[in-house]
């Protein structure tokens, strides 16, 4: 909730500089709409005919998917000297961590920041040290981070009652009883950061595989976060709005759907610190987490001495064979081709709703999609390329993260924020996030498949128009909307004890599974954890214990 000191002059109002960029009339930008993975996914779902393979390769390990989990697995293998592997890219390099670029401006197409990793996230700390992001003290409580990557001030603000405030949880202009509830909740979170269960483990840890198994705490997974708030006497409308916003932002679903354990885990598991940053700081880049997937790719290429480890194509079929596994992959293009991979071991580093389509029967591994599949939330990630800046409401200046109180969407981040010092860049990108959590995932996907482009644009711009009015469109020069129909798994009640996910987490044979879906929700730390665990099994290394 606390922000670091604001660098003097970093966000000076630029009314004069924007005036020259204004259009003479308001024109709502025509959107460019992208559906990464949809064509390949629907072809799998519909059982499309496959081309005859024209080539075959025999790597020791095949990693299927170049998202965070697959790249983390490959990075760990290469770092440990195991170089006989390939990664099949899939429909989108970096997956939910992908980025775009327009007019020399980078912007995220998915995840845009990484919280400071906790002591339990040794795999992330190892990675950040390898990339020079942690400059020293990776094993210490407070590592020293590259200053350019720590989020700059001002970090966040909230538009409420026509003014921008300096924190996302309202603390002013409320009844005293409501403010007291806010402070009580924050004090509880402070205690939960260090709370341990009867087994000696932290109750809320990242990765969640290292969290306490204490039944007295895990019973929180049997009720929703809203039910828990009501039970504990939290009635403040502002607190309920804020916690619902956080669930929508991290899990893609409302707090009356999300598990109470997951709702508390959102706050209590985040306990990373830095020697050179205040509490609550995060790591971020103009292109979001693509900076990390790019560094993984570059580190792997450097270790192997070539870039032939990353293969174009999408895995469409995996079978176990007497010698390991046989994978069929389809290459993109006007005339699709195909090739096969004969491997000793194969890592399925894709969402489970995809894995169930390419395996003959995923139930053989203890996972029944009909009973064990997590719902996946649909998202819009919308990038507005701006010439100049729209006029601001009074209060706090433009920040990295900008949220509208009771807004339709999840606010927007400023991709050029990390480039700011004394003067603003003349052009910028506002990245708006929208979890379509107001309806069921299936209903939202149906709407996405049938709605008009202008309706998608209106949905994407909802919070920006709420903040700036229709005048916002005078600055907008381009709009790229990325539609992610199955963006992330949602941790509904019971996800901690899901026997199908538990079974897949223990699979250690010719086929391995590595994806954030194994944790029941989608963040970088969980995806990279399962990639590193899969690499450890290939290398004969057990995963670390709490």
C-alpha cells in the first residue's frame, strides 16, 4: 500500500506539449485484434486432419511450449550442462509473458511485473542473479537489485470521487469504522506473512507447493473469499471493492468465486524485500515479463552455442513408446507441414486443456478433465499508442499503475513509465487490462467470438474513458487488442485438494507436466517453478523442500 518517494519532476503535467497533438475532432481508433493460439487450439479441439510428417528429430528431451514454464525448464537444463533438448515454440513465444512493439515502443501483451521474490522462491532468485537483475545478495533477505528495473515512483494511484489518490485501498473520506476495518485487515496480513502451520512450513508460500499442509489453515479452501470476509466481520464497501479488484486482477474471477485461501495467499505470500527499494516494490519493464523470457532464450542460446533448440510449430500428438515418447508437431504457414520428435522424455509445458487434447488419454496420469479441470478466465490486454498525454483529473500525477474505483475493467499501466526521469517521452503506450469476470468463462468466450470490433474497443477503453472522457481519443493513434480466451486458471474452492492436479504434479516418467495450471493459478513464480522441477527430474535432482 506504501509508495516510494516520487522523483522530482518525473510526472510534470504536459498540457502545453499535448496541445499540438490533438486531433481537430474525436475519432475512436479502429482496433487491431489478435487471438494468439485460438486457431491452433480450435484445430486441436475439432480434430483437424494432420499433414504427413516430412522430417524426424531425435533429441534426448522435447519441451512442448515456449511459455514461462517451458523456457524455465530449458534454461535450467542448459545451465546444468544438459544441452540435448529442443523446445517446440507453440503458437506464441513467451505465452502470457509476450510483448508487442510499435513505433519503437515496447508494451506487454500479458503479464507486466514480477513481485520481489520471497526467500522460498529460490528458483526465481537464481534466475534473476543469472541475468544480472539481482546484482548481489541473491541468497540474502534483502538482495540488491538493478535500479532500472525496480518500479519507479509514483507507483500507483486510484481515481475516486473525481480525484486521483495515492493508494489503491481507500483510507480517507470514509467512516471511522471502515478505516478501522482496513487497518485490521492490513494488520492481519502482516501477521500472516510469517505464520507457520503445525508442520513448521509457512502457511502461505510461493511456490504454493511449499506452503503448509496444516488442515486447520487449508480449510479456508472450502469457502469463498467473500464468505470469509463476511464471517470475519469485514463490512466496509471500499475494502470489499479492493479485495474483489485484487481477485479479478490476479485470478481473473470475482471474490465470491475465488477460494478464501487463495484470496489471503495473494497478500500473505508476497514477502520479498530489497536492499535498495521500499516495501511493496516490484520489478517491471516496458514490455512486461517478456524481458525475462527473452533473457532465458538468450541464456539458452549462449549455453548451447546455437539457436536451433527452438523449433517452430505446435505439438498436436504425444504417445509413449518403448524408447520414450513420439511427438508430432505441425508447422505454421499457408501449407502446414509436420515433423516428429523421438525423445527419451517429453515435457508438456502447455495449459492442461491443451495437454488433454494431444495425449491419447490424460486420465491415465490420474487427471480426469471432466472432474479436475480448473476454469480458465478470459482476458483482454489492450495497448493504446498515444501521441502526447490526455489531460489529468486533479490529485496524484500519472503513475505506473492507474486504477478507477469501481471501474469496469482493471485500470491501465504506462509502458514508458520506466523510461521517465525529468521529462516525459513524447509518445507512450497505456496498457489496459480487463478480466471478463462479470459472466461465466464460457459466456465470456462466446461473447468474444461473436462481438463486433467496436464493442471490443469500447470494452477495452472503459476505464480510460472513465478517467479522461471521450477526449482521450484525441491522443490515441493505434489500438492493439490481444484476446486471451483461456488466459489463466482460476483458484476456485477446492483447488488445493484437487486430486487430478496432485497426480500430475507427481508424474515422473517418459512424460512430465510443467505449467502454472499445476498450481491452480497463473503467475510467473509458479510457472517457472514447475519448469525447474521438471528439469530437476530429468537431471535426477529432487525439488527443494520448505
